[in-house]
C-alpha cells in the first residue's frame, strides 16, 4: 500500500503497551495489498505484541490495532489457513452442548 510508511511510523513511535520509544520496536509486514497492510509490532522491552491493520479509506489512511500474544511466525502460519465455516461452527456448538462430550474427550486420553 502506498503512503503507509507514515501511518506505520506513527504506530511505532512508542510502544502502545509500555510506552517505550521506537528503538525497541520491531515491525514485520504480514500482508500487503493495494489498500491494506497487515503488520505485527513487537516491543523488545515489554515483549508485548500488537497486530495492526492499516487501510486506505480513499482520502485518509486509518489503522486498527489489537494486543496479541501471537508471534509474527504464528500469524504467518495462520494467514493461509482456511476459515471456519458456519456449518463447522454449528457442529461444534452441537457437540459442546452434548453433556457427554467432556466424558468422551477424557475417555480418549
Ligand atoms: Zn512495550
């Protein structure tokens, strides 16, 4: 994404978790398209991490960030995973509402 550098520089000016200056902050670009950039930000001081999505709204560049315990390697692995379908989620819900599911799991270990 063009013009994302300024948004990234603003995001990493200081750690959002501990407030330390940018010297200890490492950024990794996870994904980059014409309109979005997904980055992993890791603070060397507090070891905290944030995943941020920077996106071009047309006139402006905006960002959303969430604190995570995922490493950049975890996110790289997960980004190509298949999404969970509605049917799979409903099946899981039905399995979890089955009162014997815990017993069945425990019996398999
Ligand atoms: Zn920090």
